[in-house]
C-alpha cells in the first residue's frame, strides 16, 4: 500500500525530534505538496519518482529522508567503505544550490561534498579522503572521480537523480550509466523530473524497483492557449539591451516575470537593469 500523505511536519517526523528542530529553525509553516507525499514514501524505504517543477520544495522532499537514512546505517561511519548518499544534478548551479540546502541542517554532524567541473579537483578529492556522508555531484565530475579511483561508490545506498530530464537533455546518460554501474542493488533511489519523456522512463526501468510516482501539477506541458507567445531572435551580446528596451517600454501598471538560466544572471538583471 502507498503511505498516506502527511499534513504537518510533526506527522512526518514525530520519531525524529532533531529533524523537527531543524525544520523549525527554517521557520517553514507547512509541507509543500511534493513534501507531504514524498516524505512518508521515502521514510518507508520505497523508491520514488517525483514529477514536479523547480521551486516546489522537491530538494527538501528527498534531503530530510536522506539525513535519516544516513543516521540509520548499522555500520559505524568510520568503518564504512565510502559515502552513503549520492545526489546527482545536471548543472554546477543546481549542485551548489543543493549543497547550500544541505548546509542549513546541522544533523548528527553529517558531512557533504559538492563535486562539479570547474571546481578545484584536488580540493574535492581531499574532502572525499577525509570522509563524507553525502556526495552532491554533476555527472561529468562524478564519473571522472569514480573512474580514477578517488571515489568509492560501493556504499551508496540512497541515490537521487535530480532533474533527470535535464541531465538527459544535456547528454549525460552515458556518464550516469558508467558511474552507477557498480552501485549496490539494494539501494533506495529517488528521481525528480519536470517532464516525463521516454528517456526518463528508460532510466526508471534501469535504476529503480517498483517506484511510487508522485505528480505535482499536470504532466501535460502544452502551452496555455489563452497566452500569446512571441519569440525574438537576439544575438547574445544584444540580449541585455533588448531586455532593457522592453522594460523601459512597460507601463507603470504592467507586470513581468523574467526567467533566467543562472542565479548569477538573475542577480545581475536585478541590480543593473531594474
């Protein structure tokens, strides 16, 4: 049977008072839809597919059960062959964002490392050597450190493929397959995705066992027909000027949402153009 959703943090973590204390520190009021459904499923040890957009609270949906999973290991930390939790993310920005979330929760002295291309490889290897519980990584750097023997994946028993559809869009499937080839078969696996294409379903068949799927919102990603869409083709160097021209042409009562590919871009637009 599928576990019932929870309506409060207390329902989800009544047996984990230290987790509740950490949640209270963040001053959250109630679980988001993905959290209320994901927590009971993951805490019961089931595999989970979460179809949800960014900004729905999905990171916390898989992170808090991961902390509890680490604490529940029977082998003492200093006797384990390697880290326990692996969180794969498509981009450096998302990996760093997840690491920032992890760092907010001071639970049982759990340690993490963020592995991504462009970061200091030597420093990343040194952190791994000192011992970590959680590895947050992009597929390329993970594959590099696994193949060269700097990271032992044999002990990973809780694996998250975050934004799996984006990882496939970026061509990371070969690295994912190669890196996870030797991961233990009794692992618990979580996969999040904003869409549900054939490639993601193929990954589910390979890496997951009888997963429970949770959909937040609609799987139909067709554009809303009442919205008029206009596309402007602009050279990279001209984008900022075009955006500024658009903003200055707005009426005082107009409202606009600007979506950015990176947090740094959003910050730049906020400080320089608005």
